[in-house]
């Protein structure tokens, strides 16, 4: 079986080349990708028993070389994905081999991360319109973005994360405020605190990722990543319905689309330096 | 990403840049006289306490003063980028080598490298360390055989910023009103592409806010027609802020244009990188020319000759006397009858300084107090 691909994306010259290059690649254990319906609450733990009920799909990831900055080589080339839903919520499990657990972001260190992407708007039964290159001006996409460094931030909040060779005062000093933390004062979600390790974002093309209502915790996406035996297993979970017009909504029995991206911190991957997939069909079981 | 061709007057040719040429209405500029810098770090301190005293900024210096040739902040920043660029050529005043925008490859917009954490850990490395050794029989010759000089550095608020070119999110912008280059603190997601791209290493990653920050040219002061904090605090009066124009629009009544374009005494730092930096340096007169040509371009020798002859030229001296003479932003100046006067945009007089300090000669014997004056104080 071969991946279904979106004809619209072919209009992109480089995207076209990319599709041609990957045309001979078998891309799934089981396609289309199905979100299995189960009764009861959905697991957040990536090692929960329930995940065994969900079919596994192998996703092909290739280095992002359509926009700058580009990468042309990457260690991570495969991702294993599963999905579960219970009629109210939907959860995805992403697993990939990664020899190193990179959770610290510093001047010369980067975090492991993964993301799933959905078109913000879809007409059931029709081809996906939004380009897999993070959408475009008229066709936004919704991205659920898990980052290992945010997982650390949620689990053990502190001022500095790197081992400290620079002898800085590590504890807040008496009367210390958040003054002179530009990003915090500007309301940048990257600088602020997080309730979950997953950002809920939209994009309208490369370089436009924008987090949605990061201050409203009730709209956040839950998630949990665990690194065991040189392998990341990450869950992301949200209600089937989107909280706003730009967020993807799912309905039992309807087809949709999903794409994936992974960043390997030890290979200095961040932003556009990532491995990613084209659209895959996603069916939410009735 | 377009492959625009833009005019870079400092390398005297067109060059590749990802965006088209668009010069701001006015461009922030500065001249630093390295001959007068004593490396006291007052500029560094005043900048530090004004802007970078927060968490994650412990080793962040928007202004630093390093000793050349062995001082670097971050470690080895200029020799590393020079090494990456490889040997390049100037021919008859025109740069025929590659800029960092032209030498790039591997999917990057700009040739660059990302420093390591510890490269920032020793801001005063190499401080006061001279090049060369004093040997028996040595005496002072020009240029000096054993030498060092201080190189004070801020963001150059380049006409063609590499940080801006490299940001995939377009989170860096150059202000139309004054050409100041800023990182949007709300839009930056901390990819560090700008830190990698800036050859001067004047964008910094803040490990606490997880985004990048840089010198803001004290824009709240510039907006009120004041010179910037590091300029105002300079006890050696080595700095002058002002508007800089491209050579074809140079205004000889503007002290920055006059010294840069008319007299060619102040030169850009590493013009061969191709960013058209807007901080200009008067090169140190005691340093061997080959080193200065590498650092300031082919005009170094002429600039030094002009500087040495400045004592004969009242207008040049007058422009120099305005360095550190006022906190206000000088747009125009005039020299005459032994006085240099600085004016603002509206032509209002801001400051008037004598070109030569007045001398008072007092008789050896003070008749009133019936004492002899000894030349002791």
C-alpha cells in the first residue's frame, strides 16, 4: 500500500520533487490511519495497556529542505503513530527511536520535540486543501506541539536548566521580580510558564507558528513524553471538538488528515530544521 | 526568499541579500575613536545596569570592550568567522571576495556558526595582553612592535543585518524611522538562527526567557533626541552618535557624515562580511597596517594618515571636540573662530566648545600674596 498524497501540494515545485523522491517508499503498516474507539477515559501514559488496542502506522519522515534553513540529513526517519478516541476526546501516541534524551535548551543545546498537524478546516470526503508545508494564507493548520524541554518545565520548574558552569546565583534572590525578562513581559508563550508540555498552535505557512490562547489553561492540550530504552513515546490528547474556529475538530465516523514532525535535539534541530511527513488520511472510528 | 542584489557602499559593489535594498528614513550611526579608548569598561557597565541585569543575562553584554588582538567576546568570534570565510580579496578598493551572504551553503541563509555556552564565560579574556615581546634594545617605533588596542563593540545596526536575514519567523525588524534593528520579544521562538548568523555575535540567547535579545540602541533615548547610554557614559569621550547617510547623500555639515565620508577617518568593522555595519571606528595609529586592513578594510592607512594630520585642520578638530560634549543628539555642526558648535535637527544650538582649551599664564611672583608660584600643581 502506498500513501495517498494531496494533489494541491504538487503545485509547490520543491514539494513536487520531494513527493517524486519518496514515491517508491512503502509508508505504512496499516493504512489509512485509524483512531480506534474505546470505552472509558483515554490514557495519558504512553505505556498504558489501552494503546495495544490501537493499530500502529509507520510514518516516513524526511529532512525539511523546502524552505531555509534546511537540513539534508537526519538520523530520525521513522515514526510509529497510534490514535485512540472515546467519543469525547482523541489521543495520539508517537514513538520514535532516539539515542539521546535532549531536554535542555541552552545556547548550544536543543530539545527533542514532536508535533502533529491537522488542517484547521476540512470538508469530509474531500481532498485536503492546506499544503503540508504548514498550511498557507488561506488554509490554516492546527499544530499540537510537544517539546521535551517543556515536559521538564512542567515537571520541575526552575530558573536554569543547564548544569551551571558559569556560577550564577541559582535561587531567586530576595525581592527578585520578573523585571528585565523581556519575553515574559511581552507575553511570549515561549518565555512564560506552562501547564502542559504541549503547545496549541496555528500556522499559515512556514515561519508563522502562533500559539493559541496559551493563557487559558482550559483550552490546552494535554501530553506526556517518556524516554526509555533509547526511544521516545509521547502522547498528546484533546477533546474531539476544537475550542475555536482555527482548531481542528474531529467527529466519530469522519475522515480527516494528519501530518507529523520530529526534532532531534542532539542534531541541533529546531524550527525549520526538522524531519516531517506529508499528509496521511486519518479516520476517526464511528 | 529572493536573491536580491543590493548596493553596499562599504565594499563598493552590489551584493546578494535575501531582501531588496530598502534604506530607512534615517540611520542610527556612531563613531568610536579607538585611539582614545582606555578600556575602562564604563560603557560596558552602564549598558549592563541599564539593560541586561535580569536573569539569563548574566553573561550577556550588549556593549563590550575587548583588547585586540587576543580579546574576544564571545571567544574567538572574529577569527572564527574569518576562518570560515577563508582568504578573500580587496582589489583597488573594491571587495571581490565573498560576503557571508554569498559564501553560505548547506541550506543556510548566512555563513555562520553558533558559539558554545562557555564561549561567553570569559568576557575579559585576553584583556591588556599585547601582541609581541619586548626585546633587548627595543624602542618605540610607529607602528609599535609590541601593541594592543581596545575595541569597544555594540550592535552595528547594520543596513543589511544578517540576524534579520536569517530569522525564519521574520521576528527581527529594522525600524524605518531610525534604522535600529530589534528582535520582537513576542514573536521570537528562540531558534538561535540570528545568534548563528550575526558575524559580530551581537545577538544573544537568553536561557531563562528562551528567546534571543540584542542591543536596542537605547531607542527610548534616541526617540527623545538623546545619545545612547554607552556614549553618554564614556569618560574618555571617544564616542559620537548621529545619523549616517550613504556616500551619495553625505551631508558635510553632519559630523558623522563629515568624518566618515568627507574625511574618511572612520571605518566600518569588518566591512567584508557585507552587512554594511553602522558603527565606525577611527583605527589605532600604532597598530601594524595589515592587521587594520583586515579589520577595517583598505581605507585603514589613509584614515591613520588623516588622523595624524588632524591637528592642522580646525574642522576635523572641531568635529572631534563634539565627542562627549553633550547628551543631546547632534545633527549638524559648524566650526569657526576657534569654536565648534553642535546643532539639533531644527538648527537649535546644543553645545559650543572651544577647539583649544584656553591657556592662562600667571606671573612667577604673586604680588598680592607676596609668594612665588611653583609649577607643582
